[in-house]
C-alpha cells in the first residue's frame, strides 16, 4: 500500500516537472573546443580548468553512450517533456549523429545545445528528423571577447554556422549568457538574431561554484536587457513562472526574445530545505542533469546530493525518485525573488 502511494506521488511529481518546463540535460561528452570562463559544464568536473581534473583533458568517464541512450529512452517512454543533449561540446563526439538518430523520441522534444563550431557534422548530411531544435550559444559578436573570455578563434564562423543550420532546415534558437563581460554586446547579438529571424533567449550567469570572482565583475540583472528590448518598441507577448525561473517573452519583427530573470523568481521547493547555498543560488530548482560521469545531479551546487547511476534499479525508477525529491510537496513550492549573493 505504502509503495503504491509512493509511486503515485512520484508519477504526479514527474508530471509537475514536465508540465512546468523542467529540463532533463544529458551531457554526452566532457570535451569542448571552447573554454568559457563561466561554464558550469553541466556539473561535471571540468578538465579545461587547471586543478579541477589534473589527470587529463577529457574528464572521468563512468558510463557509456549506450547507457545514456537507455536513460534518455526511459525518460521519453515515461512521457518526459524535453531532453537537452549537451556537454562539453556534443558535436565534438564522433558518434553524435548515430546517437541522435537512435533516440526513441516519442512525444519528447529533443534539443541539442551546441556552440556550433563543428556544425559541418550536421550540415554534411540530411536534416536529422529526431532533432526538434538546436540551441546555439552566441554570447558575443566581438572577436576579442570571444577569444579572451570564451577561448574561441572565429566568431564569424559561429555566426555563419548558425545561419547555415537554419537554412539547412533546423529550428535554431540563440542562447545568450549575460554577464559583465558581454552586456555591451547584447545589442549586436539581438541585431544578428532579428536580421536572420532567429529566436533568442537571454539568461544571466548562474553560479556553479563558490569562487568569489566567479562573475568577473558585477552580477547583471536581466532587467537591464529587458529595458534595452523595450526601448526598441518590442511588445511583451507572454510571461511564465516555470522550473528555473520567471521568463518574459517579447515579439520583435517575426521572432521572439525570451529573457529569463531569476531575480524576479526562482523556484524553491522542499529540496532546498537546509541548503546552505540558498543565498547564492542563481538557478533554483530547474532541471535534472546526468552525464558520462555517471552521476545524477538534481542541482549544480549541492554536490552532496549527486548520486551514481546504478544498474541495480531501472533507469525509469531512478529518474522518478530523483525528480520526486526535487519537486517534493508541490504545495510548498514558491518563487523566491531577489539578486543571488
Ligand atoms: C554547458 S553548455 C554545453 C553545450 C555547448 N558546449 C554550448 O556551448 O552550448 C550549454 C549552455 O550553458 C550555458 N552556460 C554554461 N555555464 C553557464 C553559467 N554558469 N551560467 C549561465 N549559462 C551557462 C552555455 O553558455 C551554453 O549556452
């Protein structure tokens, strides 16, 4: 009887997670051809940071690509809303195309998060039907910022590839991570997006560690971006409180710009009780992460709540249990406001 009640609650919380836009982020590789100073690396040890992984460039690998495929397919078969394939840089994985094609997507949205430097891997072949959307990172149009803060070589190649992926038939959204380092660049990223009719989403940097200098400057309130968008005469067409925070949607020309403002609202649930990072939290309850490091990560900062993927229990059962812990009693969930410390 207790088990049945338990399972019923877990299923209900899985529904809440998906209906409220919870993200399931699967990091299939821990290699990247950039080195963004702010990268949370989906909570994996970052081998590109001296000291984090002194042993190598790839980072620890604990589970195989096929095991990750099994995990994703468990999520889709339960009716999960969206899975984001991420990394590291997922296009750097030699088997990326085979992997995307092997997902049993059912009704789940499949999104690829990428810096698009290796877009040729998708452009040299017909469009992959399983892929609903590509979220392309574009944080600047300035070559120097791209080189000095993100470790890249050619920002014009990135912009060309974004346009080429759209022309190839993919639904593309630009992801812009806002900080002191690139706030003056928002205008030109927006202009690029509008010129090519590509939707844009702006989020502010989320703290993945306790480094006092993490933001490399001030924490920038996304309100700053909203003011710039509103100055263009853009209309607000929507606003939602979802897992991960409050998002306002603007219409500009034929495309949309979403601004996620965690200072206006980020989700606190039972999972957060006793958490010592509350003041610093820039993400709230947002999504479940898993990766080739073989760890389930319900949140970025609380490493003590990470746990190993096990073969002793079905993937579906593990997913249900962790999401249940993240959501807790939904009546207790609330959106916190204020700037993270
Ligand atoms: C971790 S990356 C991995 C996928 C791929 N390499 C890319 O660039 O999209 C996924 C997205 O998370 C964003 N991101 C990483 N760390 C972040 C942080 N601390 N705060 C806000 N966004 C972050 C990146 O800018 C990128 O848009």
